[in-house]
C-alpha cells in the first residue's frame, strides 16, 4: 500500500521545482538526500539557483529551521555556530548561544563551503557526520536534516578530501542550456503562489528509516553494483567502502519512499552522483547506467545496415544483369527499332521494345532465387525482426517501470524513451528496406526451363 | 553493454571494403562463418599460404575444391605481401561459391560444385 508520504512526494517535488529550469535532478537529489539523512554538494558557478533550491528544500519539512551562510577564509566560528555566551564565561564555561545558528537548523545552505578555515571545517565535520555539536564541555544533539553546500569547484587540497567525502551526493549544476534560455527569460517576476503541499513531518522522516531497512536488494541490482565496481576501477575512480554502504542505503530510501518493497535497476540512476569524484566523471557514469544497466542507449546498427545495403546493391546488379550468352534479343531490339521509324509505328515499337527488353534481362534459376530469398530472410527474420522485437519489449518494460517514479528525473526518463524510439526507428527503416529487397528478389525473372531440365536420376550399374 | 543488433555483420569491420559485398551475398555456407573465414583467408593469402581446411565458409563440400584449385594454381605464393591481389583472389573465390546455385537444378549440387 502506498504510504501517505509516497502519495505526497510528487506534489512536493513539483512544488520544489516550480519555475526552476533544468533542475529536475538537483531538486530530486536534494530532497532524497534529506530523506536519507545525507548531505548534498551542488557544484557549479554562481547564479544557478543553488541557494534557492536549498531555501525551498527547508520548506518541504515541518519544523525545519533554515540557516544560510556564505563562507570565506575570514569566516569565524561565531558566524556559523553562534556567539560565545558571556554569562557562561562568567561561570568559567566556554559555550555558544546556538539559537538561530547552524546547530539549531534543520536545513542549512553553506555557500563556498570549501573556503572555510580548518576551525570551522572540523566543527562542521562532526555536525555533518554525527548531527551533534560540541558546545563547551557538552555535546548536544542537533535537529539537522541535511546540509546543502555549494562550491564552484571540487577541492584540490587533500586536507579537504575528508570533508568533501561527507557529501554523499555531489551534483553538478550548470547554467540553463540554450534550449531553456527562452523559458528562463519568460519566467514570472514573482513566484507563483500555489498552495504548498503539506510538509514532511519529523515522524514521517523517522518512519522512513525502518521502512528503508526492509527494502530488498534483488540479485540484478547487486550484480550491477559488482559490475560497476569493476568498471569504476577501469576508470581509476576510487569509491570508499563507506560510500558503497551509503549508496545502498540511499537506494533503499529511494525505493521505500516511493512505496516499493525492493530496489530495482532504475534506482541506479543515482549512482553517478554518488560515485563520481568530480563533475566531469558524472556523464560517463550516467552513460554506464544507460548502456549497461538499462541497455537503452540509442543504436544505429551500422553493420546490420551494411548488410541491408549489400543486398540492395546485389538486387540492383541482378535486376540489370543482361541475359546470358546465346541470347539474340539485342539484335532483335535493334532490328525492331530500325523498322519502326515512322511515327505511327511508335506505339507498336514501344510494345515490342518493352517485350524484348524484358526478354533481354537475365533469367535466374529457381535455386538461385530461393537462395537469395533465404539470405534476405536470414537478415530480416533471423536478425532485424528479433532485434526489433527485443528493443520493442525493452521499451514497453521501461515505460512500465517508469510509471509512478518520483525520483528519476523526467528529463532522464524522456531521454531513455527517446533513445529506444530512435533504435526502433532505425530497425523499422531497415525492416522496410529488407522487405523491399525481398520483394525485388522474388520478382526477378525465373528461368522456367532450368527447372524443367532437371535430368532424371541415372541408375548406376555395378 | 547494449543490445547486439549487428552480429554477425560486425565482422565486416575487420574486412577491407572490397570484399564486403561478395562476403555478404555469397549464397554458400553461413553468414557468420563466411565473414569470419574471409578474414582467415585474407590473412593466409597475404602470408603466402592456404588457410586451414576448416576455413570453409560454413560449406566444406563447396569450398574444398576451390581451396584445392587455389593451391594448385600457386595463388597463395603470388598473393604474398600483395593485399590487393589477395582480395581479388578472394572475391573470385566467393563469386564461384555464389555461382553454385545458378547451376542448379540443371545440375545437382555436387555437379554444380564440380562445375
């Protein structure tokens, strides 16, 4: 049965991405990460709606305070964690007044996060990892759901790698494409004030964990993850054991939040954002998902096309082949043309010429024709038709699997459908050409005399 | 990995374009064996030898006499180091294989191969 949260998720996602262009993946990854208790790093230039996305995200959760800071080399811990309590200092206690600061936030947006100094980063590491804050002598639990961080680039400083690794999802965000530029300019000046769907309550969030723990990981998903590990090794992309475990947990949350009892291959669309170490690697891993997991890359069947071209060329050769030696049709044709010069004889000449030209074409043995038809059938029925059926079945299965998906971005779903439609179009074109070639071979003139001249079997005498 | 839409025609990739058409449309043998064995024949002729007897294009009965004829005529030695000549010999060989069906049913298959 679909949970109330699963039923509300489509509206929540739709509300989050209202008037955000080409942010389908970022919006979904942000919300999913929050549901999974993970943190997201948005990597991209300024002015790409990163902070807006975080602001919207906090409104998806009930009782989630929002905290936002732009960090610089000169940022102080006070700016993030609150000022020191003077009253506590009087009592020889070193404590911060955290009210309204990061330790009391549910969702936080930290811009230019890697520019922070080590004092801040160390405190952030504990906060992100354990959702606890060392305040003086005590450690306090924080209500943090998720941190959305932003950076222009991946940190190159090795000292920042441990902190970088705390962001399970690392999402490249680019300015809108040329295709969406017109829509960007036409966006309303003020946000549309649609009714906000009911936010996710803490109790719902808490209930999601146990539900996710019950989600099964089928053999095919595990097999793909094994294959991915090998593929990543080949690409020199290292993924820590912890990250693999977190990825599996994320897959489970994705399935549970959509009301599914098991993860499936489509959930692996998340993989590129978890395993890619830098944005440039994301497209290659995404391509691995499309090609190896879904087998839904667009295909042009270049070599099958060559085979079809070869039979088309051979048909032309055989259609225009002259009659074999001993045929005097050419002489008759020349004679007919010489005697039919008068205009009143043109119609008769045309009839005679057509008849003679037909006779001048080579006639083929029935065994030859049967062989050609069998060859074309081998390509048509033996290869192209089953391939078309397989791609069609895959397209149907994909369409079915995509029904009711909240997390898989619509842009990706559309691309997957378009890829398979492209391959189907290629195969349909080849099938039509093969059918025409087959009809052409079937219509080649047959030499009936050959069939009639089959010699009777000769009995061998001892 | 994607759906394999091209096998066995992907073997054309390993062949010179000049032998694509005859290797594809020769009516003897099987497509997969013909495309694979065409490569073996080319390699052998280029090296100045005959290919192994199992490089028979999927039709041992039809290709054995042709193999013998190519050997008797000393064509492998002529083709050594001359790819264009090896391709010409192979095109001719495949043409003869394709020609077998044209002699039938006037001749039975064995006689057609002999022709």
